[in-house]
C-alpha cells in the first residue's frame, strides 16, 4: 500500500471517529450530562458541528423526517466504511 492510499485511509478513519464523537457529545448534551452553557462544551460542540455538518446536511435533505430520530450519522458512517473498503480494494494489485 502506497503512502497516498495510507493517507486517504487514515483521513477516513479520523473522520469516522469525529462523527462518532459528535454523536456522543450531542447525546450527552441532549440528556443533560454536558452543560450547554459551559463555554468549553459550547466550543467543542461548535467545532464538531463545523466538521460534520458539510457531510451530514446533504444526507438530511434526502432522508424523510422521522421525528426525533436522526439517522444521517449512521448513513454517513456506512458510506465512510464503504469508501474505505473501496479504496483499499481498488488499490490492491490484481493477482
């Protein structure tokens, strides 16, 4: 595996973790475990929203409204896993 492929796969893995952390932080904020008025928590939520919203917004526009359930992070994680496997498979030499 070349260095470019390694970099692409590493960036995909990092973004997967960012999406997971964003979901966990939002759940903790929603259930009142994290104080939304705390400046540090607000900055973390803002940074995570800025990192994940460009990928989540198009998915949210396509998905139907399910009430309070947001499945867009799940679909994004599935797509990122698919992309990671596709890149790894595509760059593997053919036997």
